[in-house]
C-alpha cells in the first residue's frame, strides 16, 4: 500500500489464525490495531519495529478470536477501544468462556470506550475511516472502510470464496447477504479487503466468483426462492 494515506500490516493471531491488522496514518505514523485477538507481545513488537505510535484499538465484532486481547492491549497502552456495535455486548461477555473452550485462557472481556453505529467515522492521525454496521455473522458486526485507499477491514462478514457463518446465536443468513450486497458492493469492485481469516481479495473478485454472494448466485436465489440450494458454508469464522 505505497503512495497512500494509510499503510497496513496483517498479523494473524491465535490458533484460529485471525487476521489482526495494524493500520496507520502514513503522515503521522499514528496506528490502530484492528481485532487484537491475542499474542499482544508480538503485536507490540510489530508496532515498535514499524516506528509507530498506537492511538486506537478497533473491534469489528465481539468474538474471542477478534477481541480477546483488546483488554490487555488497552491495559498496556492506555489507548481507547472503539467498536463494535452495542448489539455484540453479549458476545463480549462470553469472551473468557470462549477462550477457555478454544485453549486461549488469556482472552479477556473488555469494556469499549465507544460503541459504533452505521455511518460513524473513526479517525486515525490525519485520516478517517467510515464505519458500516453489517449484521448477520453477529448482530453487532461493523466494518472499517478507507475510501481514498480503497481498503476495507471486513472481519467475518466476507472471505475470499466464502462468507461468515450464521449458525451462531443471533446470526442471520439473510441479514448477512443483505449487508454484503447492500453495503459492501456499492463501495466499488476495486476495494481490497482484509477478511477475518485467510487471504485478501477484492469486492469485484467476489462478485464474480464467490459461490455465496456472486452476482450469479444472488440472481439464482432471487429466481428460485425457497427452492435454491445454497452451497455449504465452510468458512472458519
């Protein structure tokens, strides 16, 4: 991401290999950590190695692998936590329980400094990111979008070749499809996105080939209605 107002480094964390991202304002080198699920000493070293000053912690949703290290990172740095949407409070309350279940006992519940809503703006140095509320995987899931850089961090809403699971409590498959097609696609086919797990992709590539939300798949759903047999969702998130 050269010649852009922001830079980013992806650092997969926890045994679930969740894509934590360190993103920063290129001019001020003020940084945010998006979804610090764990391995906080490694994230702190990466921030130091890049010569950055941590300014924010941003959370896309309340699942343990995305947010289990937020409390510790805040304790060490004192920076505010922003996100997710308030509807994910019940997931935040379960973080420690989930961590013990998945062998990540250091995962801790956190208290956000700012709930985020659709249309909010979060700042980082001299840059701004737009917030979109994209429920379905969890009811309070948000994504972060930098319009000039054509960059989005989408958490577990969308993956390369897949979409987020909706079989968790308060998940909703139709809400997820509506969020992807109604909020992400209008941002533009050229937008590069970091998913919650796995490799990056673009919205355009997913509109062409994703078996769940490609234009052809959505058209088939609309035509066939209840008779449409959706592919099995094997996404990690």
